[in-house]
C-alpha cells in the first residue's frame, strides 16, 4: 500500500515537470535567463536562485551561462584563478602513467567533429589539469573516471577555471572517491538499495535475489554519469543539477533510473550477470528532466540522514556528506562578478577572467598574436564545436555583461 | 561452487537424454590484470570478433558474452572484464569473483611492470578462493608490438610453469599477423578463450550448470561425459 502511494506521488510530480518541458517556450527561456542574470548581479549573489535554476527545468541552458554560474555554485572567484600549470606538473607524479593512459583513451568524450589535432591539445591540457589538482592536494588519490569529470569541466570552462572547479569538487563532492581505497565509495553506493526498498520493495527484493550488487552504478556515481552518457548535452544537464545539489544526489538519480526501468529489470532473468548487464547500460533516451525531479523528490522524502539510520550505513563517515554543510554556507556570501573584478583589480591581481591565459594583460595580446599556436587551436576547437559563445572565453578581458544581455533578446 | 565435488558425483547417475532439454550452460570467466594491458580489447575481440577502435578505462566491471558450440552443445561464454586500477581491486571487483569458473590473467608483453604485478593478481584470486583447482591461464598481450617487447617468452613461460598455468602470447589487435612461425598463428584470441571453454567442458559437468535460483545441483544435467572433445591443444603445456 505504502509503496503504491509513494510511487504515485513521485509520478505526479514528475508528470507536471515533464509537462513544463513540452510547454517550454521562448518566454519561459527568456524568463529563466532574466532570473539567472538578476541572481548573478545581486550582492551577495542569490545563490539559492542559481541553484534552483541549475537544477530546474532545462538546467543552465547555455554554456555561456554555465561559465558564469558554475563558479558561483562552487564559490570560485573567477578573477583569482590558479595559473596555467607549467611543465613541472608532470614530473614524478605517482599517477602520471594512469592519468595519461586514461586521457589518451578518452576520445569519446570530445565532440565528434573536433579535428584530431585540436582534441590532442585539449587532452594535454586535461592531463595537466588533473595532475595540477592532485599535486595541490596530496591527500587525494586519482581514480579512473576522475578524468571524465575533468574533461566535462574543461570543455565548458577552459583550463584554468577547470582547475579551480576540480579542486573544489575534489575536496567536497568527490572527496569520498579520492581516498586511498574505494571503501568510502562503496559506502556511498550502499545508499542505493535502501532508497529502492522504500519506493519499490518488490524491485528491491528482486535485485537482492539476483545478487546484482551496486557496481553497475559505480561509474555513474564517480563520474557524475560523464562516463556513460554519449550525448554531451545530457552530461551537461546533469552537471548543472549535481553542482547545485547535495553530494549524494547522483545516488538518488541512480535510484530513479533503476525505478524507471523497473519493468525491464523484473522481466530479466534473476541472475547477477543479466541484471548487471541490463542496468549498467544506460538507455540514451532517458527522460532526464523527469528523472531529475524524481531524484529531488526522493531526496526530500528519504534524506540521507534517514537512510543512514539503516544498519548497513551506520558505521562509516563520509567526508563529502559531513563537509557539505560548511561548503553550502561558504557559497552564501559571494559578491557579484562586477564587484569581484573591481576588488581584484584594486588588490593588484592581473589575472584574466576566464583563464585560458596566464600572462598579464600587457603581454597577453602579444602572446595571442605570435605565440602559442597550440592554445589558439584549442580555443578554436572549442568555438567550432560548442558554438560561437565560446569565443568570449578567448576575449579574456571581456566582462560577462554584454554577451549575457545579447542572449536576452 | 566450482570445487563442489559432491554435486558432480550426483550427475553420474543421470544422462542428458533422460531429462528435458538442458538450459544453456554458462561458463563464467574473469579477466584480470593491470590497467592498460588490453583486457577490454581481448574480451571485445572474442565477443565481437574485432579489435575495438576506441576503448575507455573500465570502471568497475564490464560484462560481455558469446554463444559458442562445443561438441554440439551450445554454451554461453561469459567474460567479466574488470577494472585494472589497483584501488578498484579490493573493494569493488570482489563481488565478481564469486561463482567464477576460470581465470584469465593478462599482462602486456611491452610493459614489464604489468608482468611484475602478476603475483599480486594471483594472490588476489587466492583470497577469493580461486586457487589452482580453478582453470587459470596466462595471456601476454600486444605481441604485435614486436619492437618494444619487455617480457620475453622464456621468462613468461617459467613463471607460467611455476604457477602451473598454460601461457599464451597473442595480440588483441592483430592476432593473425604474428610475424614468423605458424605455431604462433594458433594463438589467436578466439582459440585462447575456446581452449578455456573446452577445458571447462571437459571438467565434471554439473558444477558448471546454471543454477536455477540458487539451487543449482538439480538442473542441466548433461551427463557425466568427460570426453575432452575440443581441448585438443592440451592443457598442461603452453602452445607458445
Ligand atoms: N598494439 C596493441 N595495442 C593494444 C592491444 N590490446 C590493447 N591495446 C591498446 O592498449 C590500450 C589499453 O587497452 P584496454 O583494453 O583498454 O586495456 P584494459 O586492460 O582494459 O585497461 P583498464 O580498463 O584500464 O583496466 C588501448 O589503447 C588499446 O588500444 C594489442 O594487442 N596491440
Ligand atoms: Mg578495460
């Protein structure tokens, strides 16, 4: 009985939201752009409004907006980005070989039309980004899949902002995955079955009988689905959502995906291999907006604290979960970019806004003209594949205002 | 499961003809070894018949299968392609060592470190009760890269002998163009996995039956045949 009722509830919420998707009009989009714009110029920045926008229908809509909102979601001052890593970042790092191996094999993560030479430049940047963050945080350990997170950031926000974002994510949202062992990760995965049990006991029991375990969801969790989705726009949509959410949210989404496929699962042979195989391959046409709503709904109904009371989850402490409150608080008092820029200038920082270059303004034009062909190629690669908006990234001195306003009309 | 002798004895009194058609038997084979040695490529080669253009890091466990026919019996070969990075070994892959019928250890002939890791992988298996009673083979991959070989056949053969495993050298990329001798030609990926399958089929059959919801000992009795039909290349000696 209880189960049935809950299912219905979830369905109803999702249904409404899905309706909004189909009805979504230019008007809705423009409204959202305005809301985001206003949240960004509020002082302090209206972080709750940005979170709602990122998680809500359609997410952050464009990469241009992501470049403005993502750093806010992680409390990053875009005028104080870390410098571009130098050569030394690659020197004797214990994970160097593994990182190179994984990045070289990550071709699928790059846009299909991108010329190989441009992809190669970005892959080199990807190696640098990962090693830079690992060097800054000796307590963190590389895992296969970390590169899937890094590449998603790189393709949207460029090298230097990626370092800042990845650094923060690694210390908070991804922290549990970066222990010396995967025991904490396993602990996080252990939240999955109790959620399923609450919503659909029958499905839960079926999966227990099949002894399928939860490893089918491992790559979903530790790459925020970047490893398993073939459409980059879907990955971006989920990153909007997760950047605005509790670190356990990927598990709640995993639960909604399994629940969404309930019939298929139950029709499969009750066998570990069969169920693992079915679940580990995500259908590419999932109704993401609906599932995101359902995940939020599940999160509210069965918050982590409630699930943690269950036996299997008691023993261990999750750093991602325990630090989330503090992280959340830290994001509440951010100044808008215009103020940050003024303050940063006043403090004598000369760093560029979006971080594709590390040189001071005077030298920048020169570098751009004569030097660093590799860098140019990378920027062009991005522009060609992700749309003209990316060109703004190259215009390092450009304020965020004009291009956003352009989009409003 | 695999070492359950009593279950196997049960089968002696029955024959396959006396029973309804058996369900397809499933041979579960786990493929392990360091990251980058080519586990995904090898399993893909066997199940899809070609070298994958792009592989990605395996996170956790992937699973591939192929239906083959051995001596007139259709058999499903299930390959568990595991993550190579050390951190995944202990807490993650564990779950999948259960109910495995055979183990394939893979190293990269162009990467000495991957060869040096083998004792750790063997130890890992032992900890999961996959000792010498379970068929195990050693595969040296990437033989097509002849100019960068770091692990010679003789060293590998010694190691394989010491652990009583057959050794196979092959290439997931171009298994048929291994230079000189025709004997090497026989070491293609297909043949390697089929050899394991033959070996498994030649074992006491019942233990390999697919359990019907946990009570495995009563179904899929294909009789006590032990004719070793296809394992002709022999088990104890390497064909390299
Ligand atoms: N030349 C050559 N390259 C190979 C061969 N087999 C695999 N490779 C390459 O080696 C790299 C690693 O292969 P994978 O199959 O992804 O390695 P893996 O063992 O599955 O690695 P993990 O999933 O990280 O554990 C890829 O770039 C393959 O293209 C081979 O037989 N010859
Ligand atoms: Mg692999």
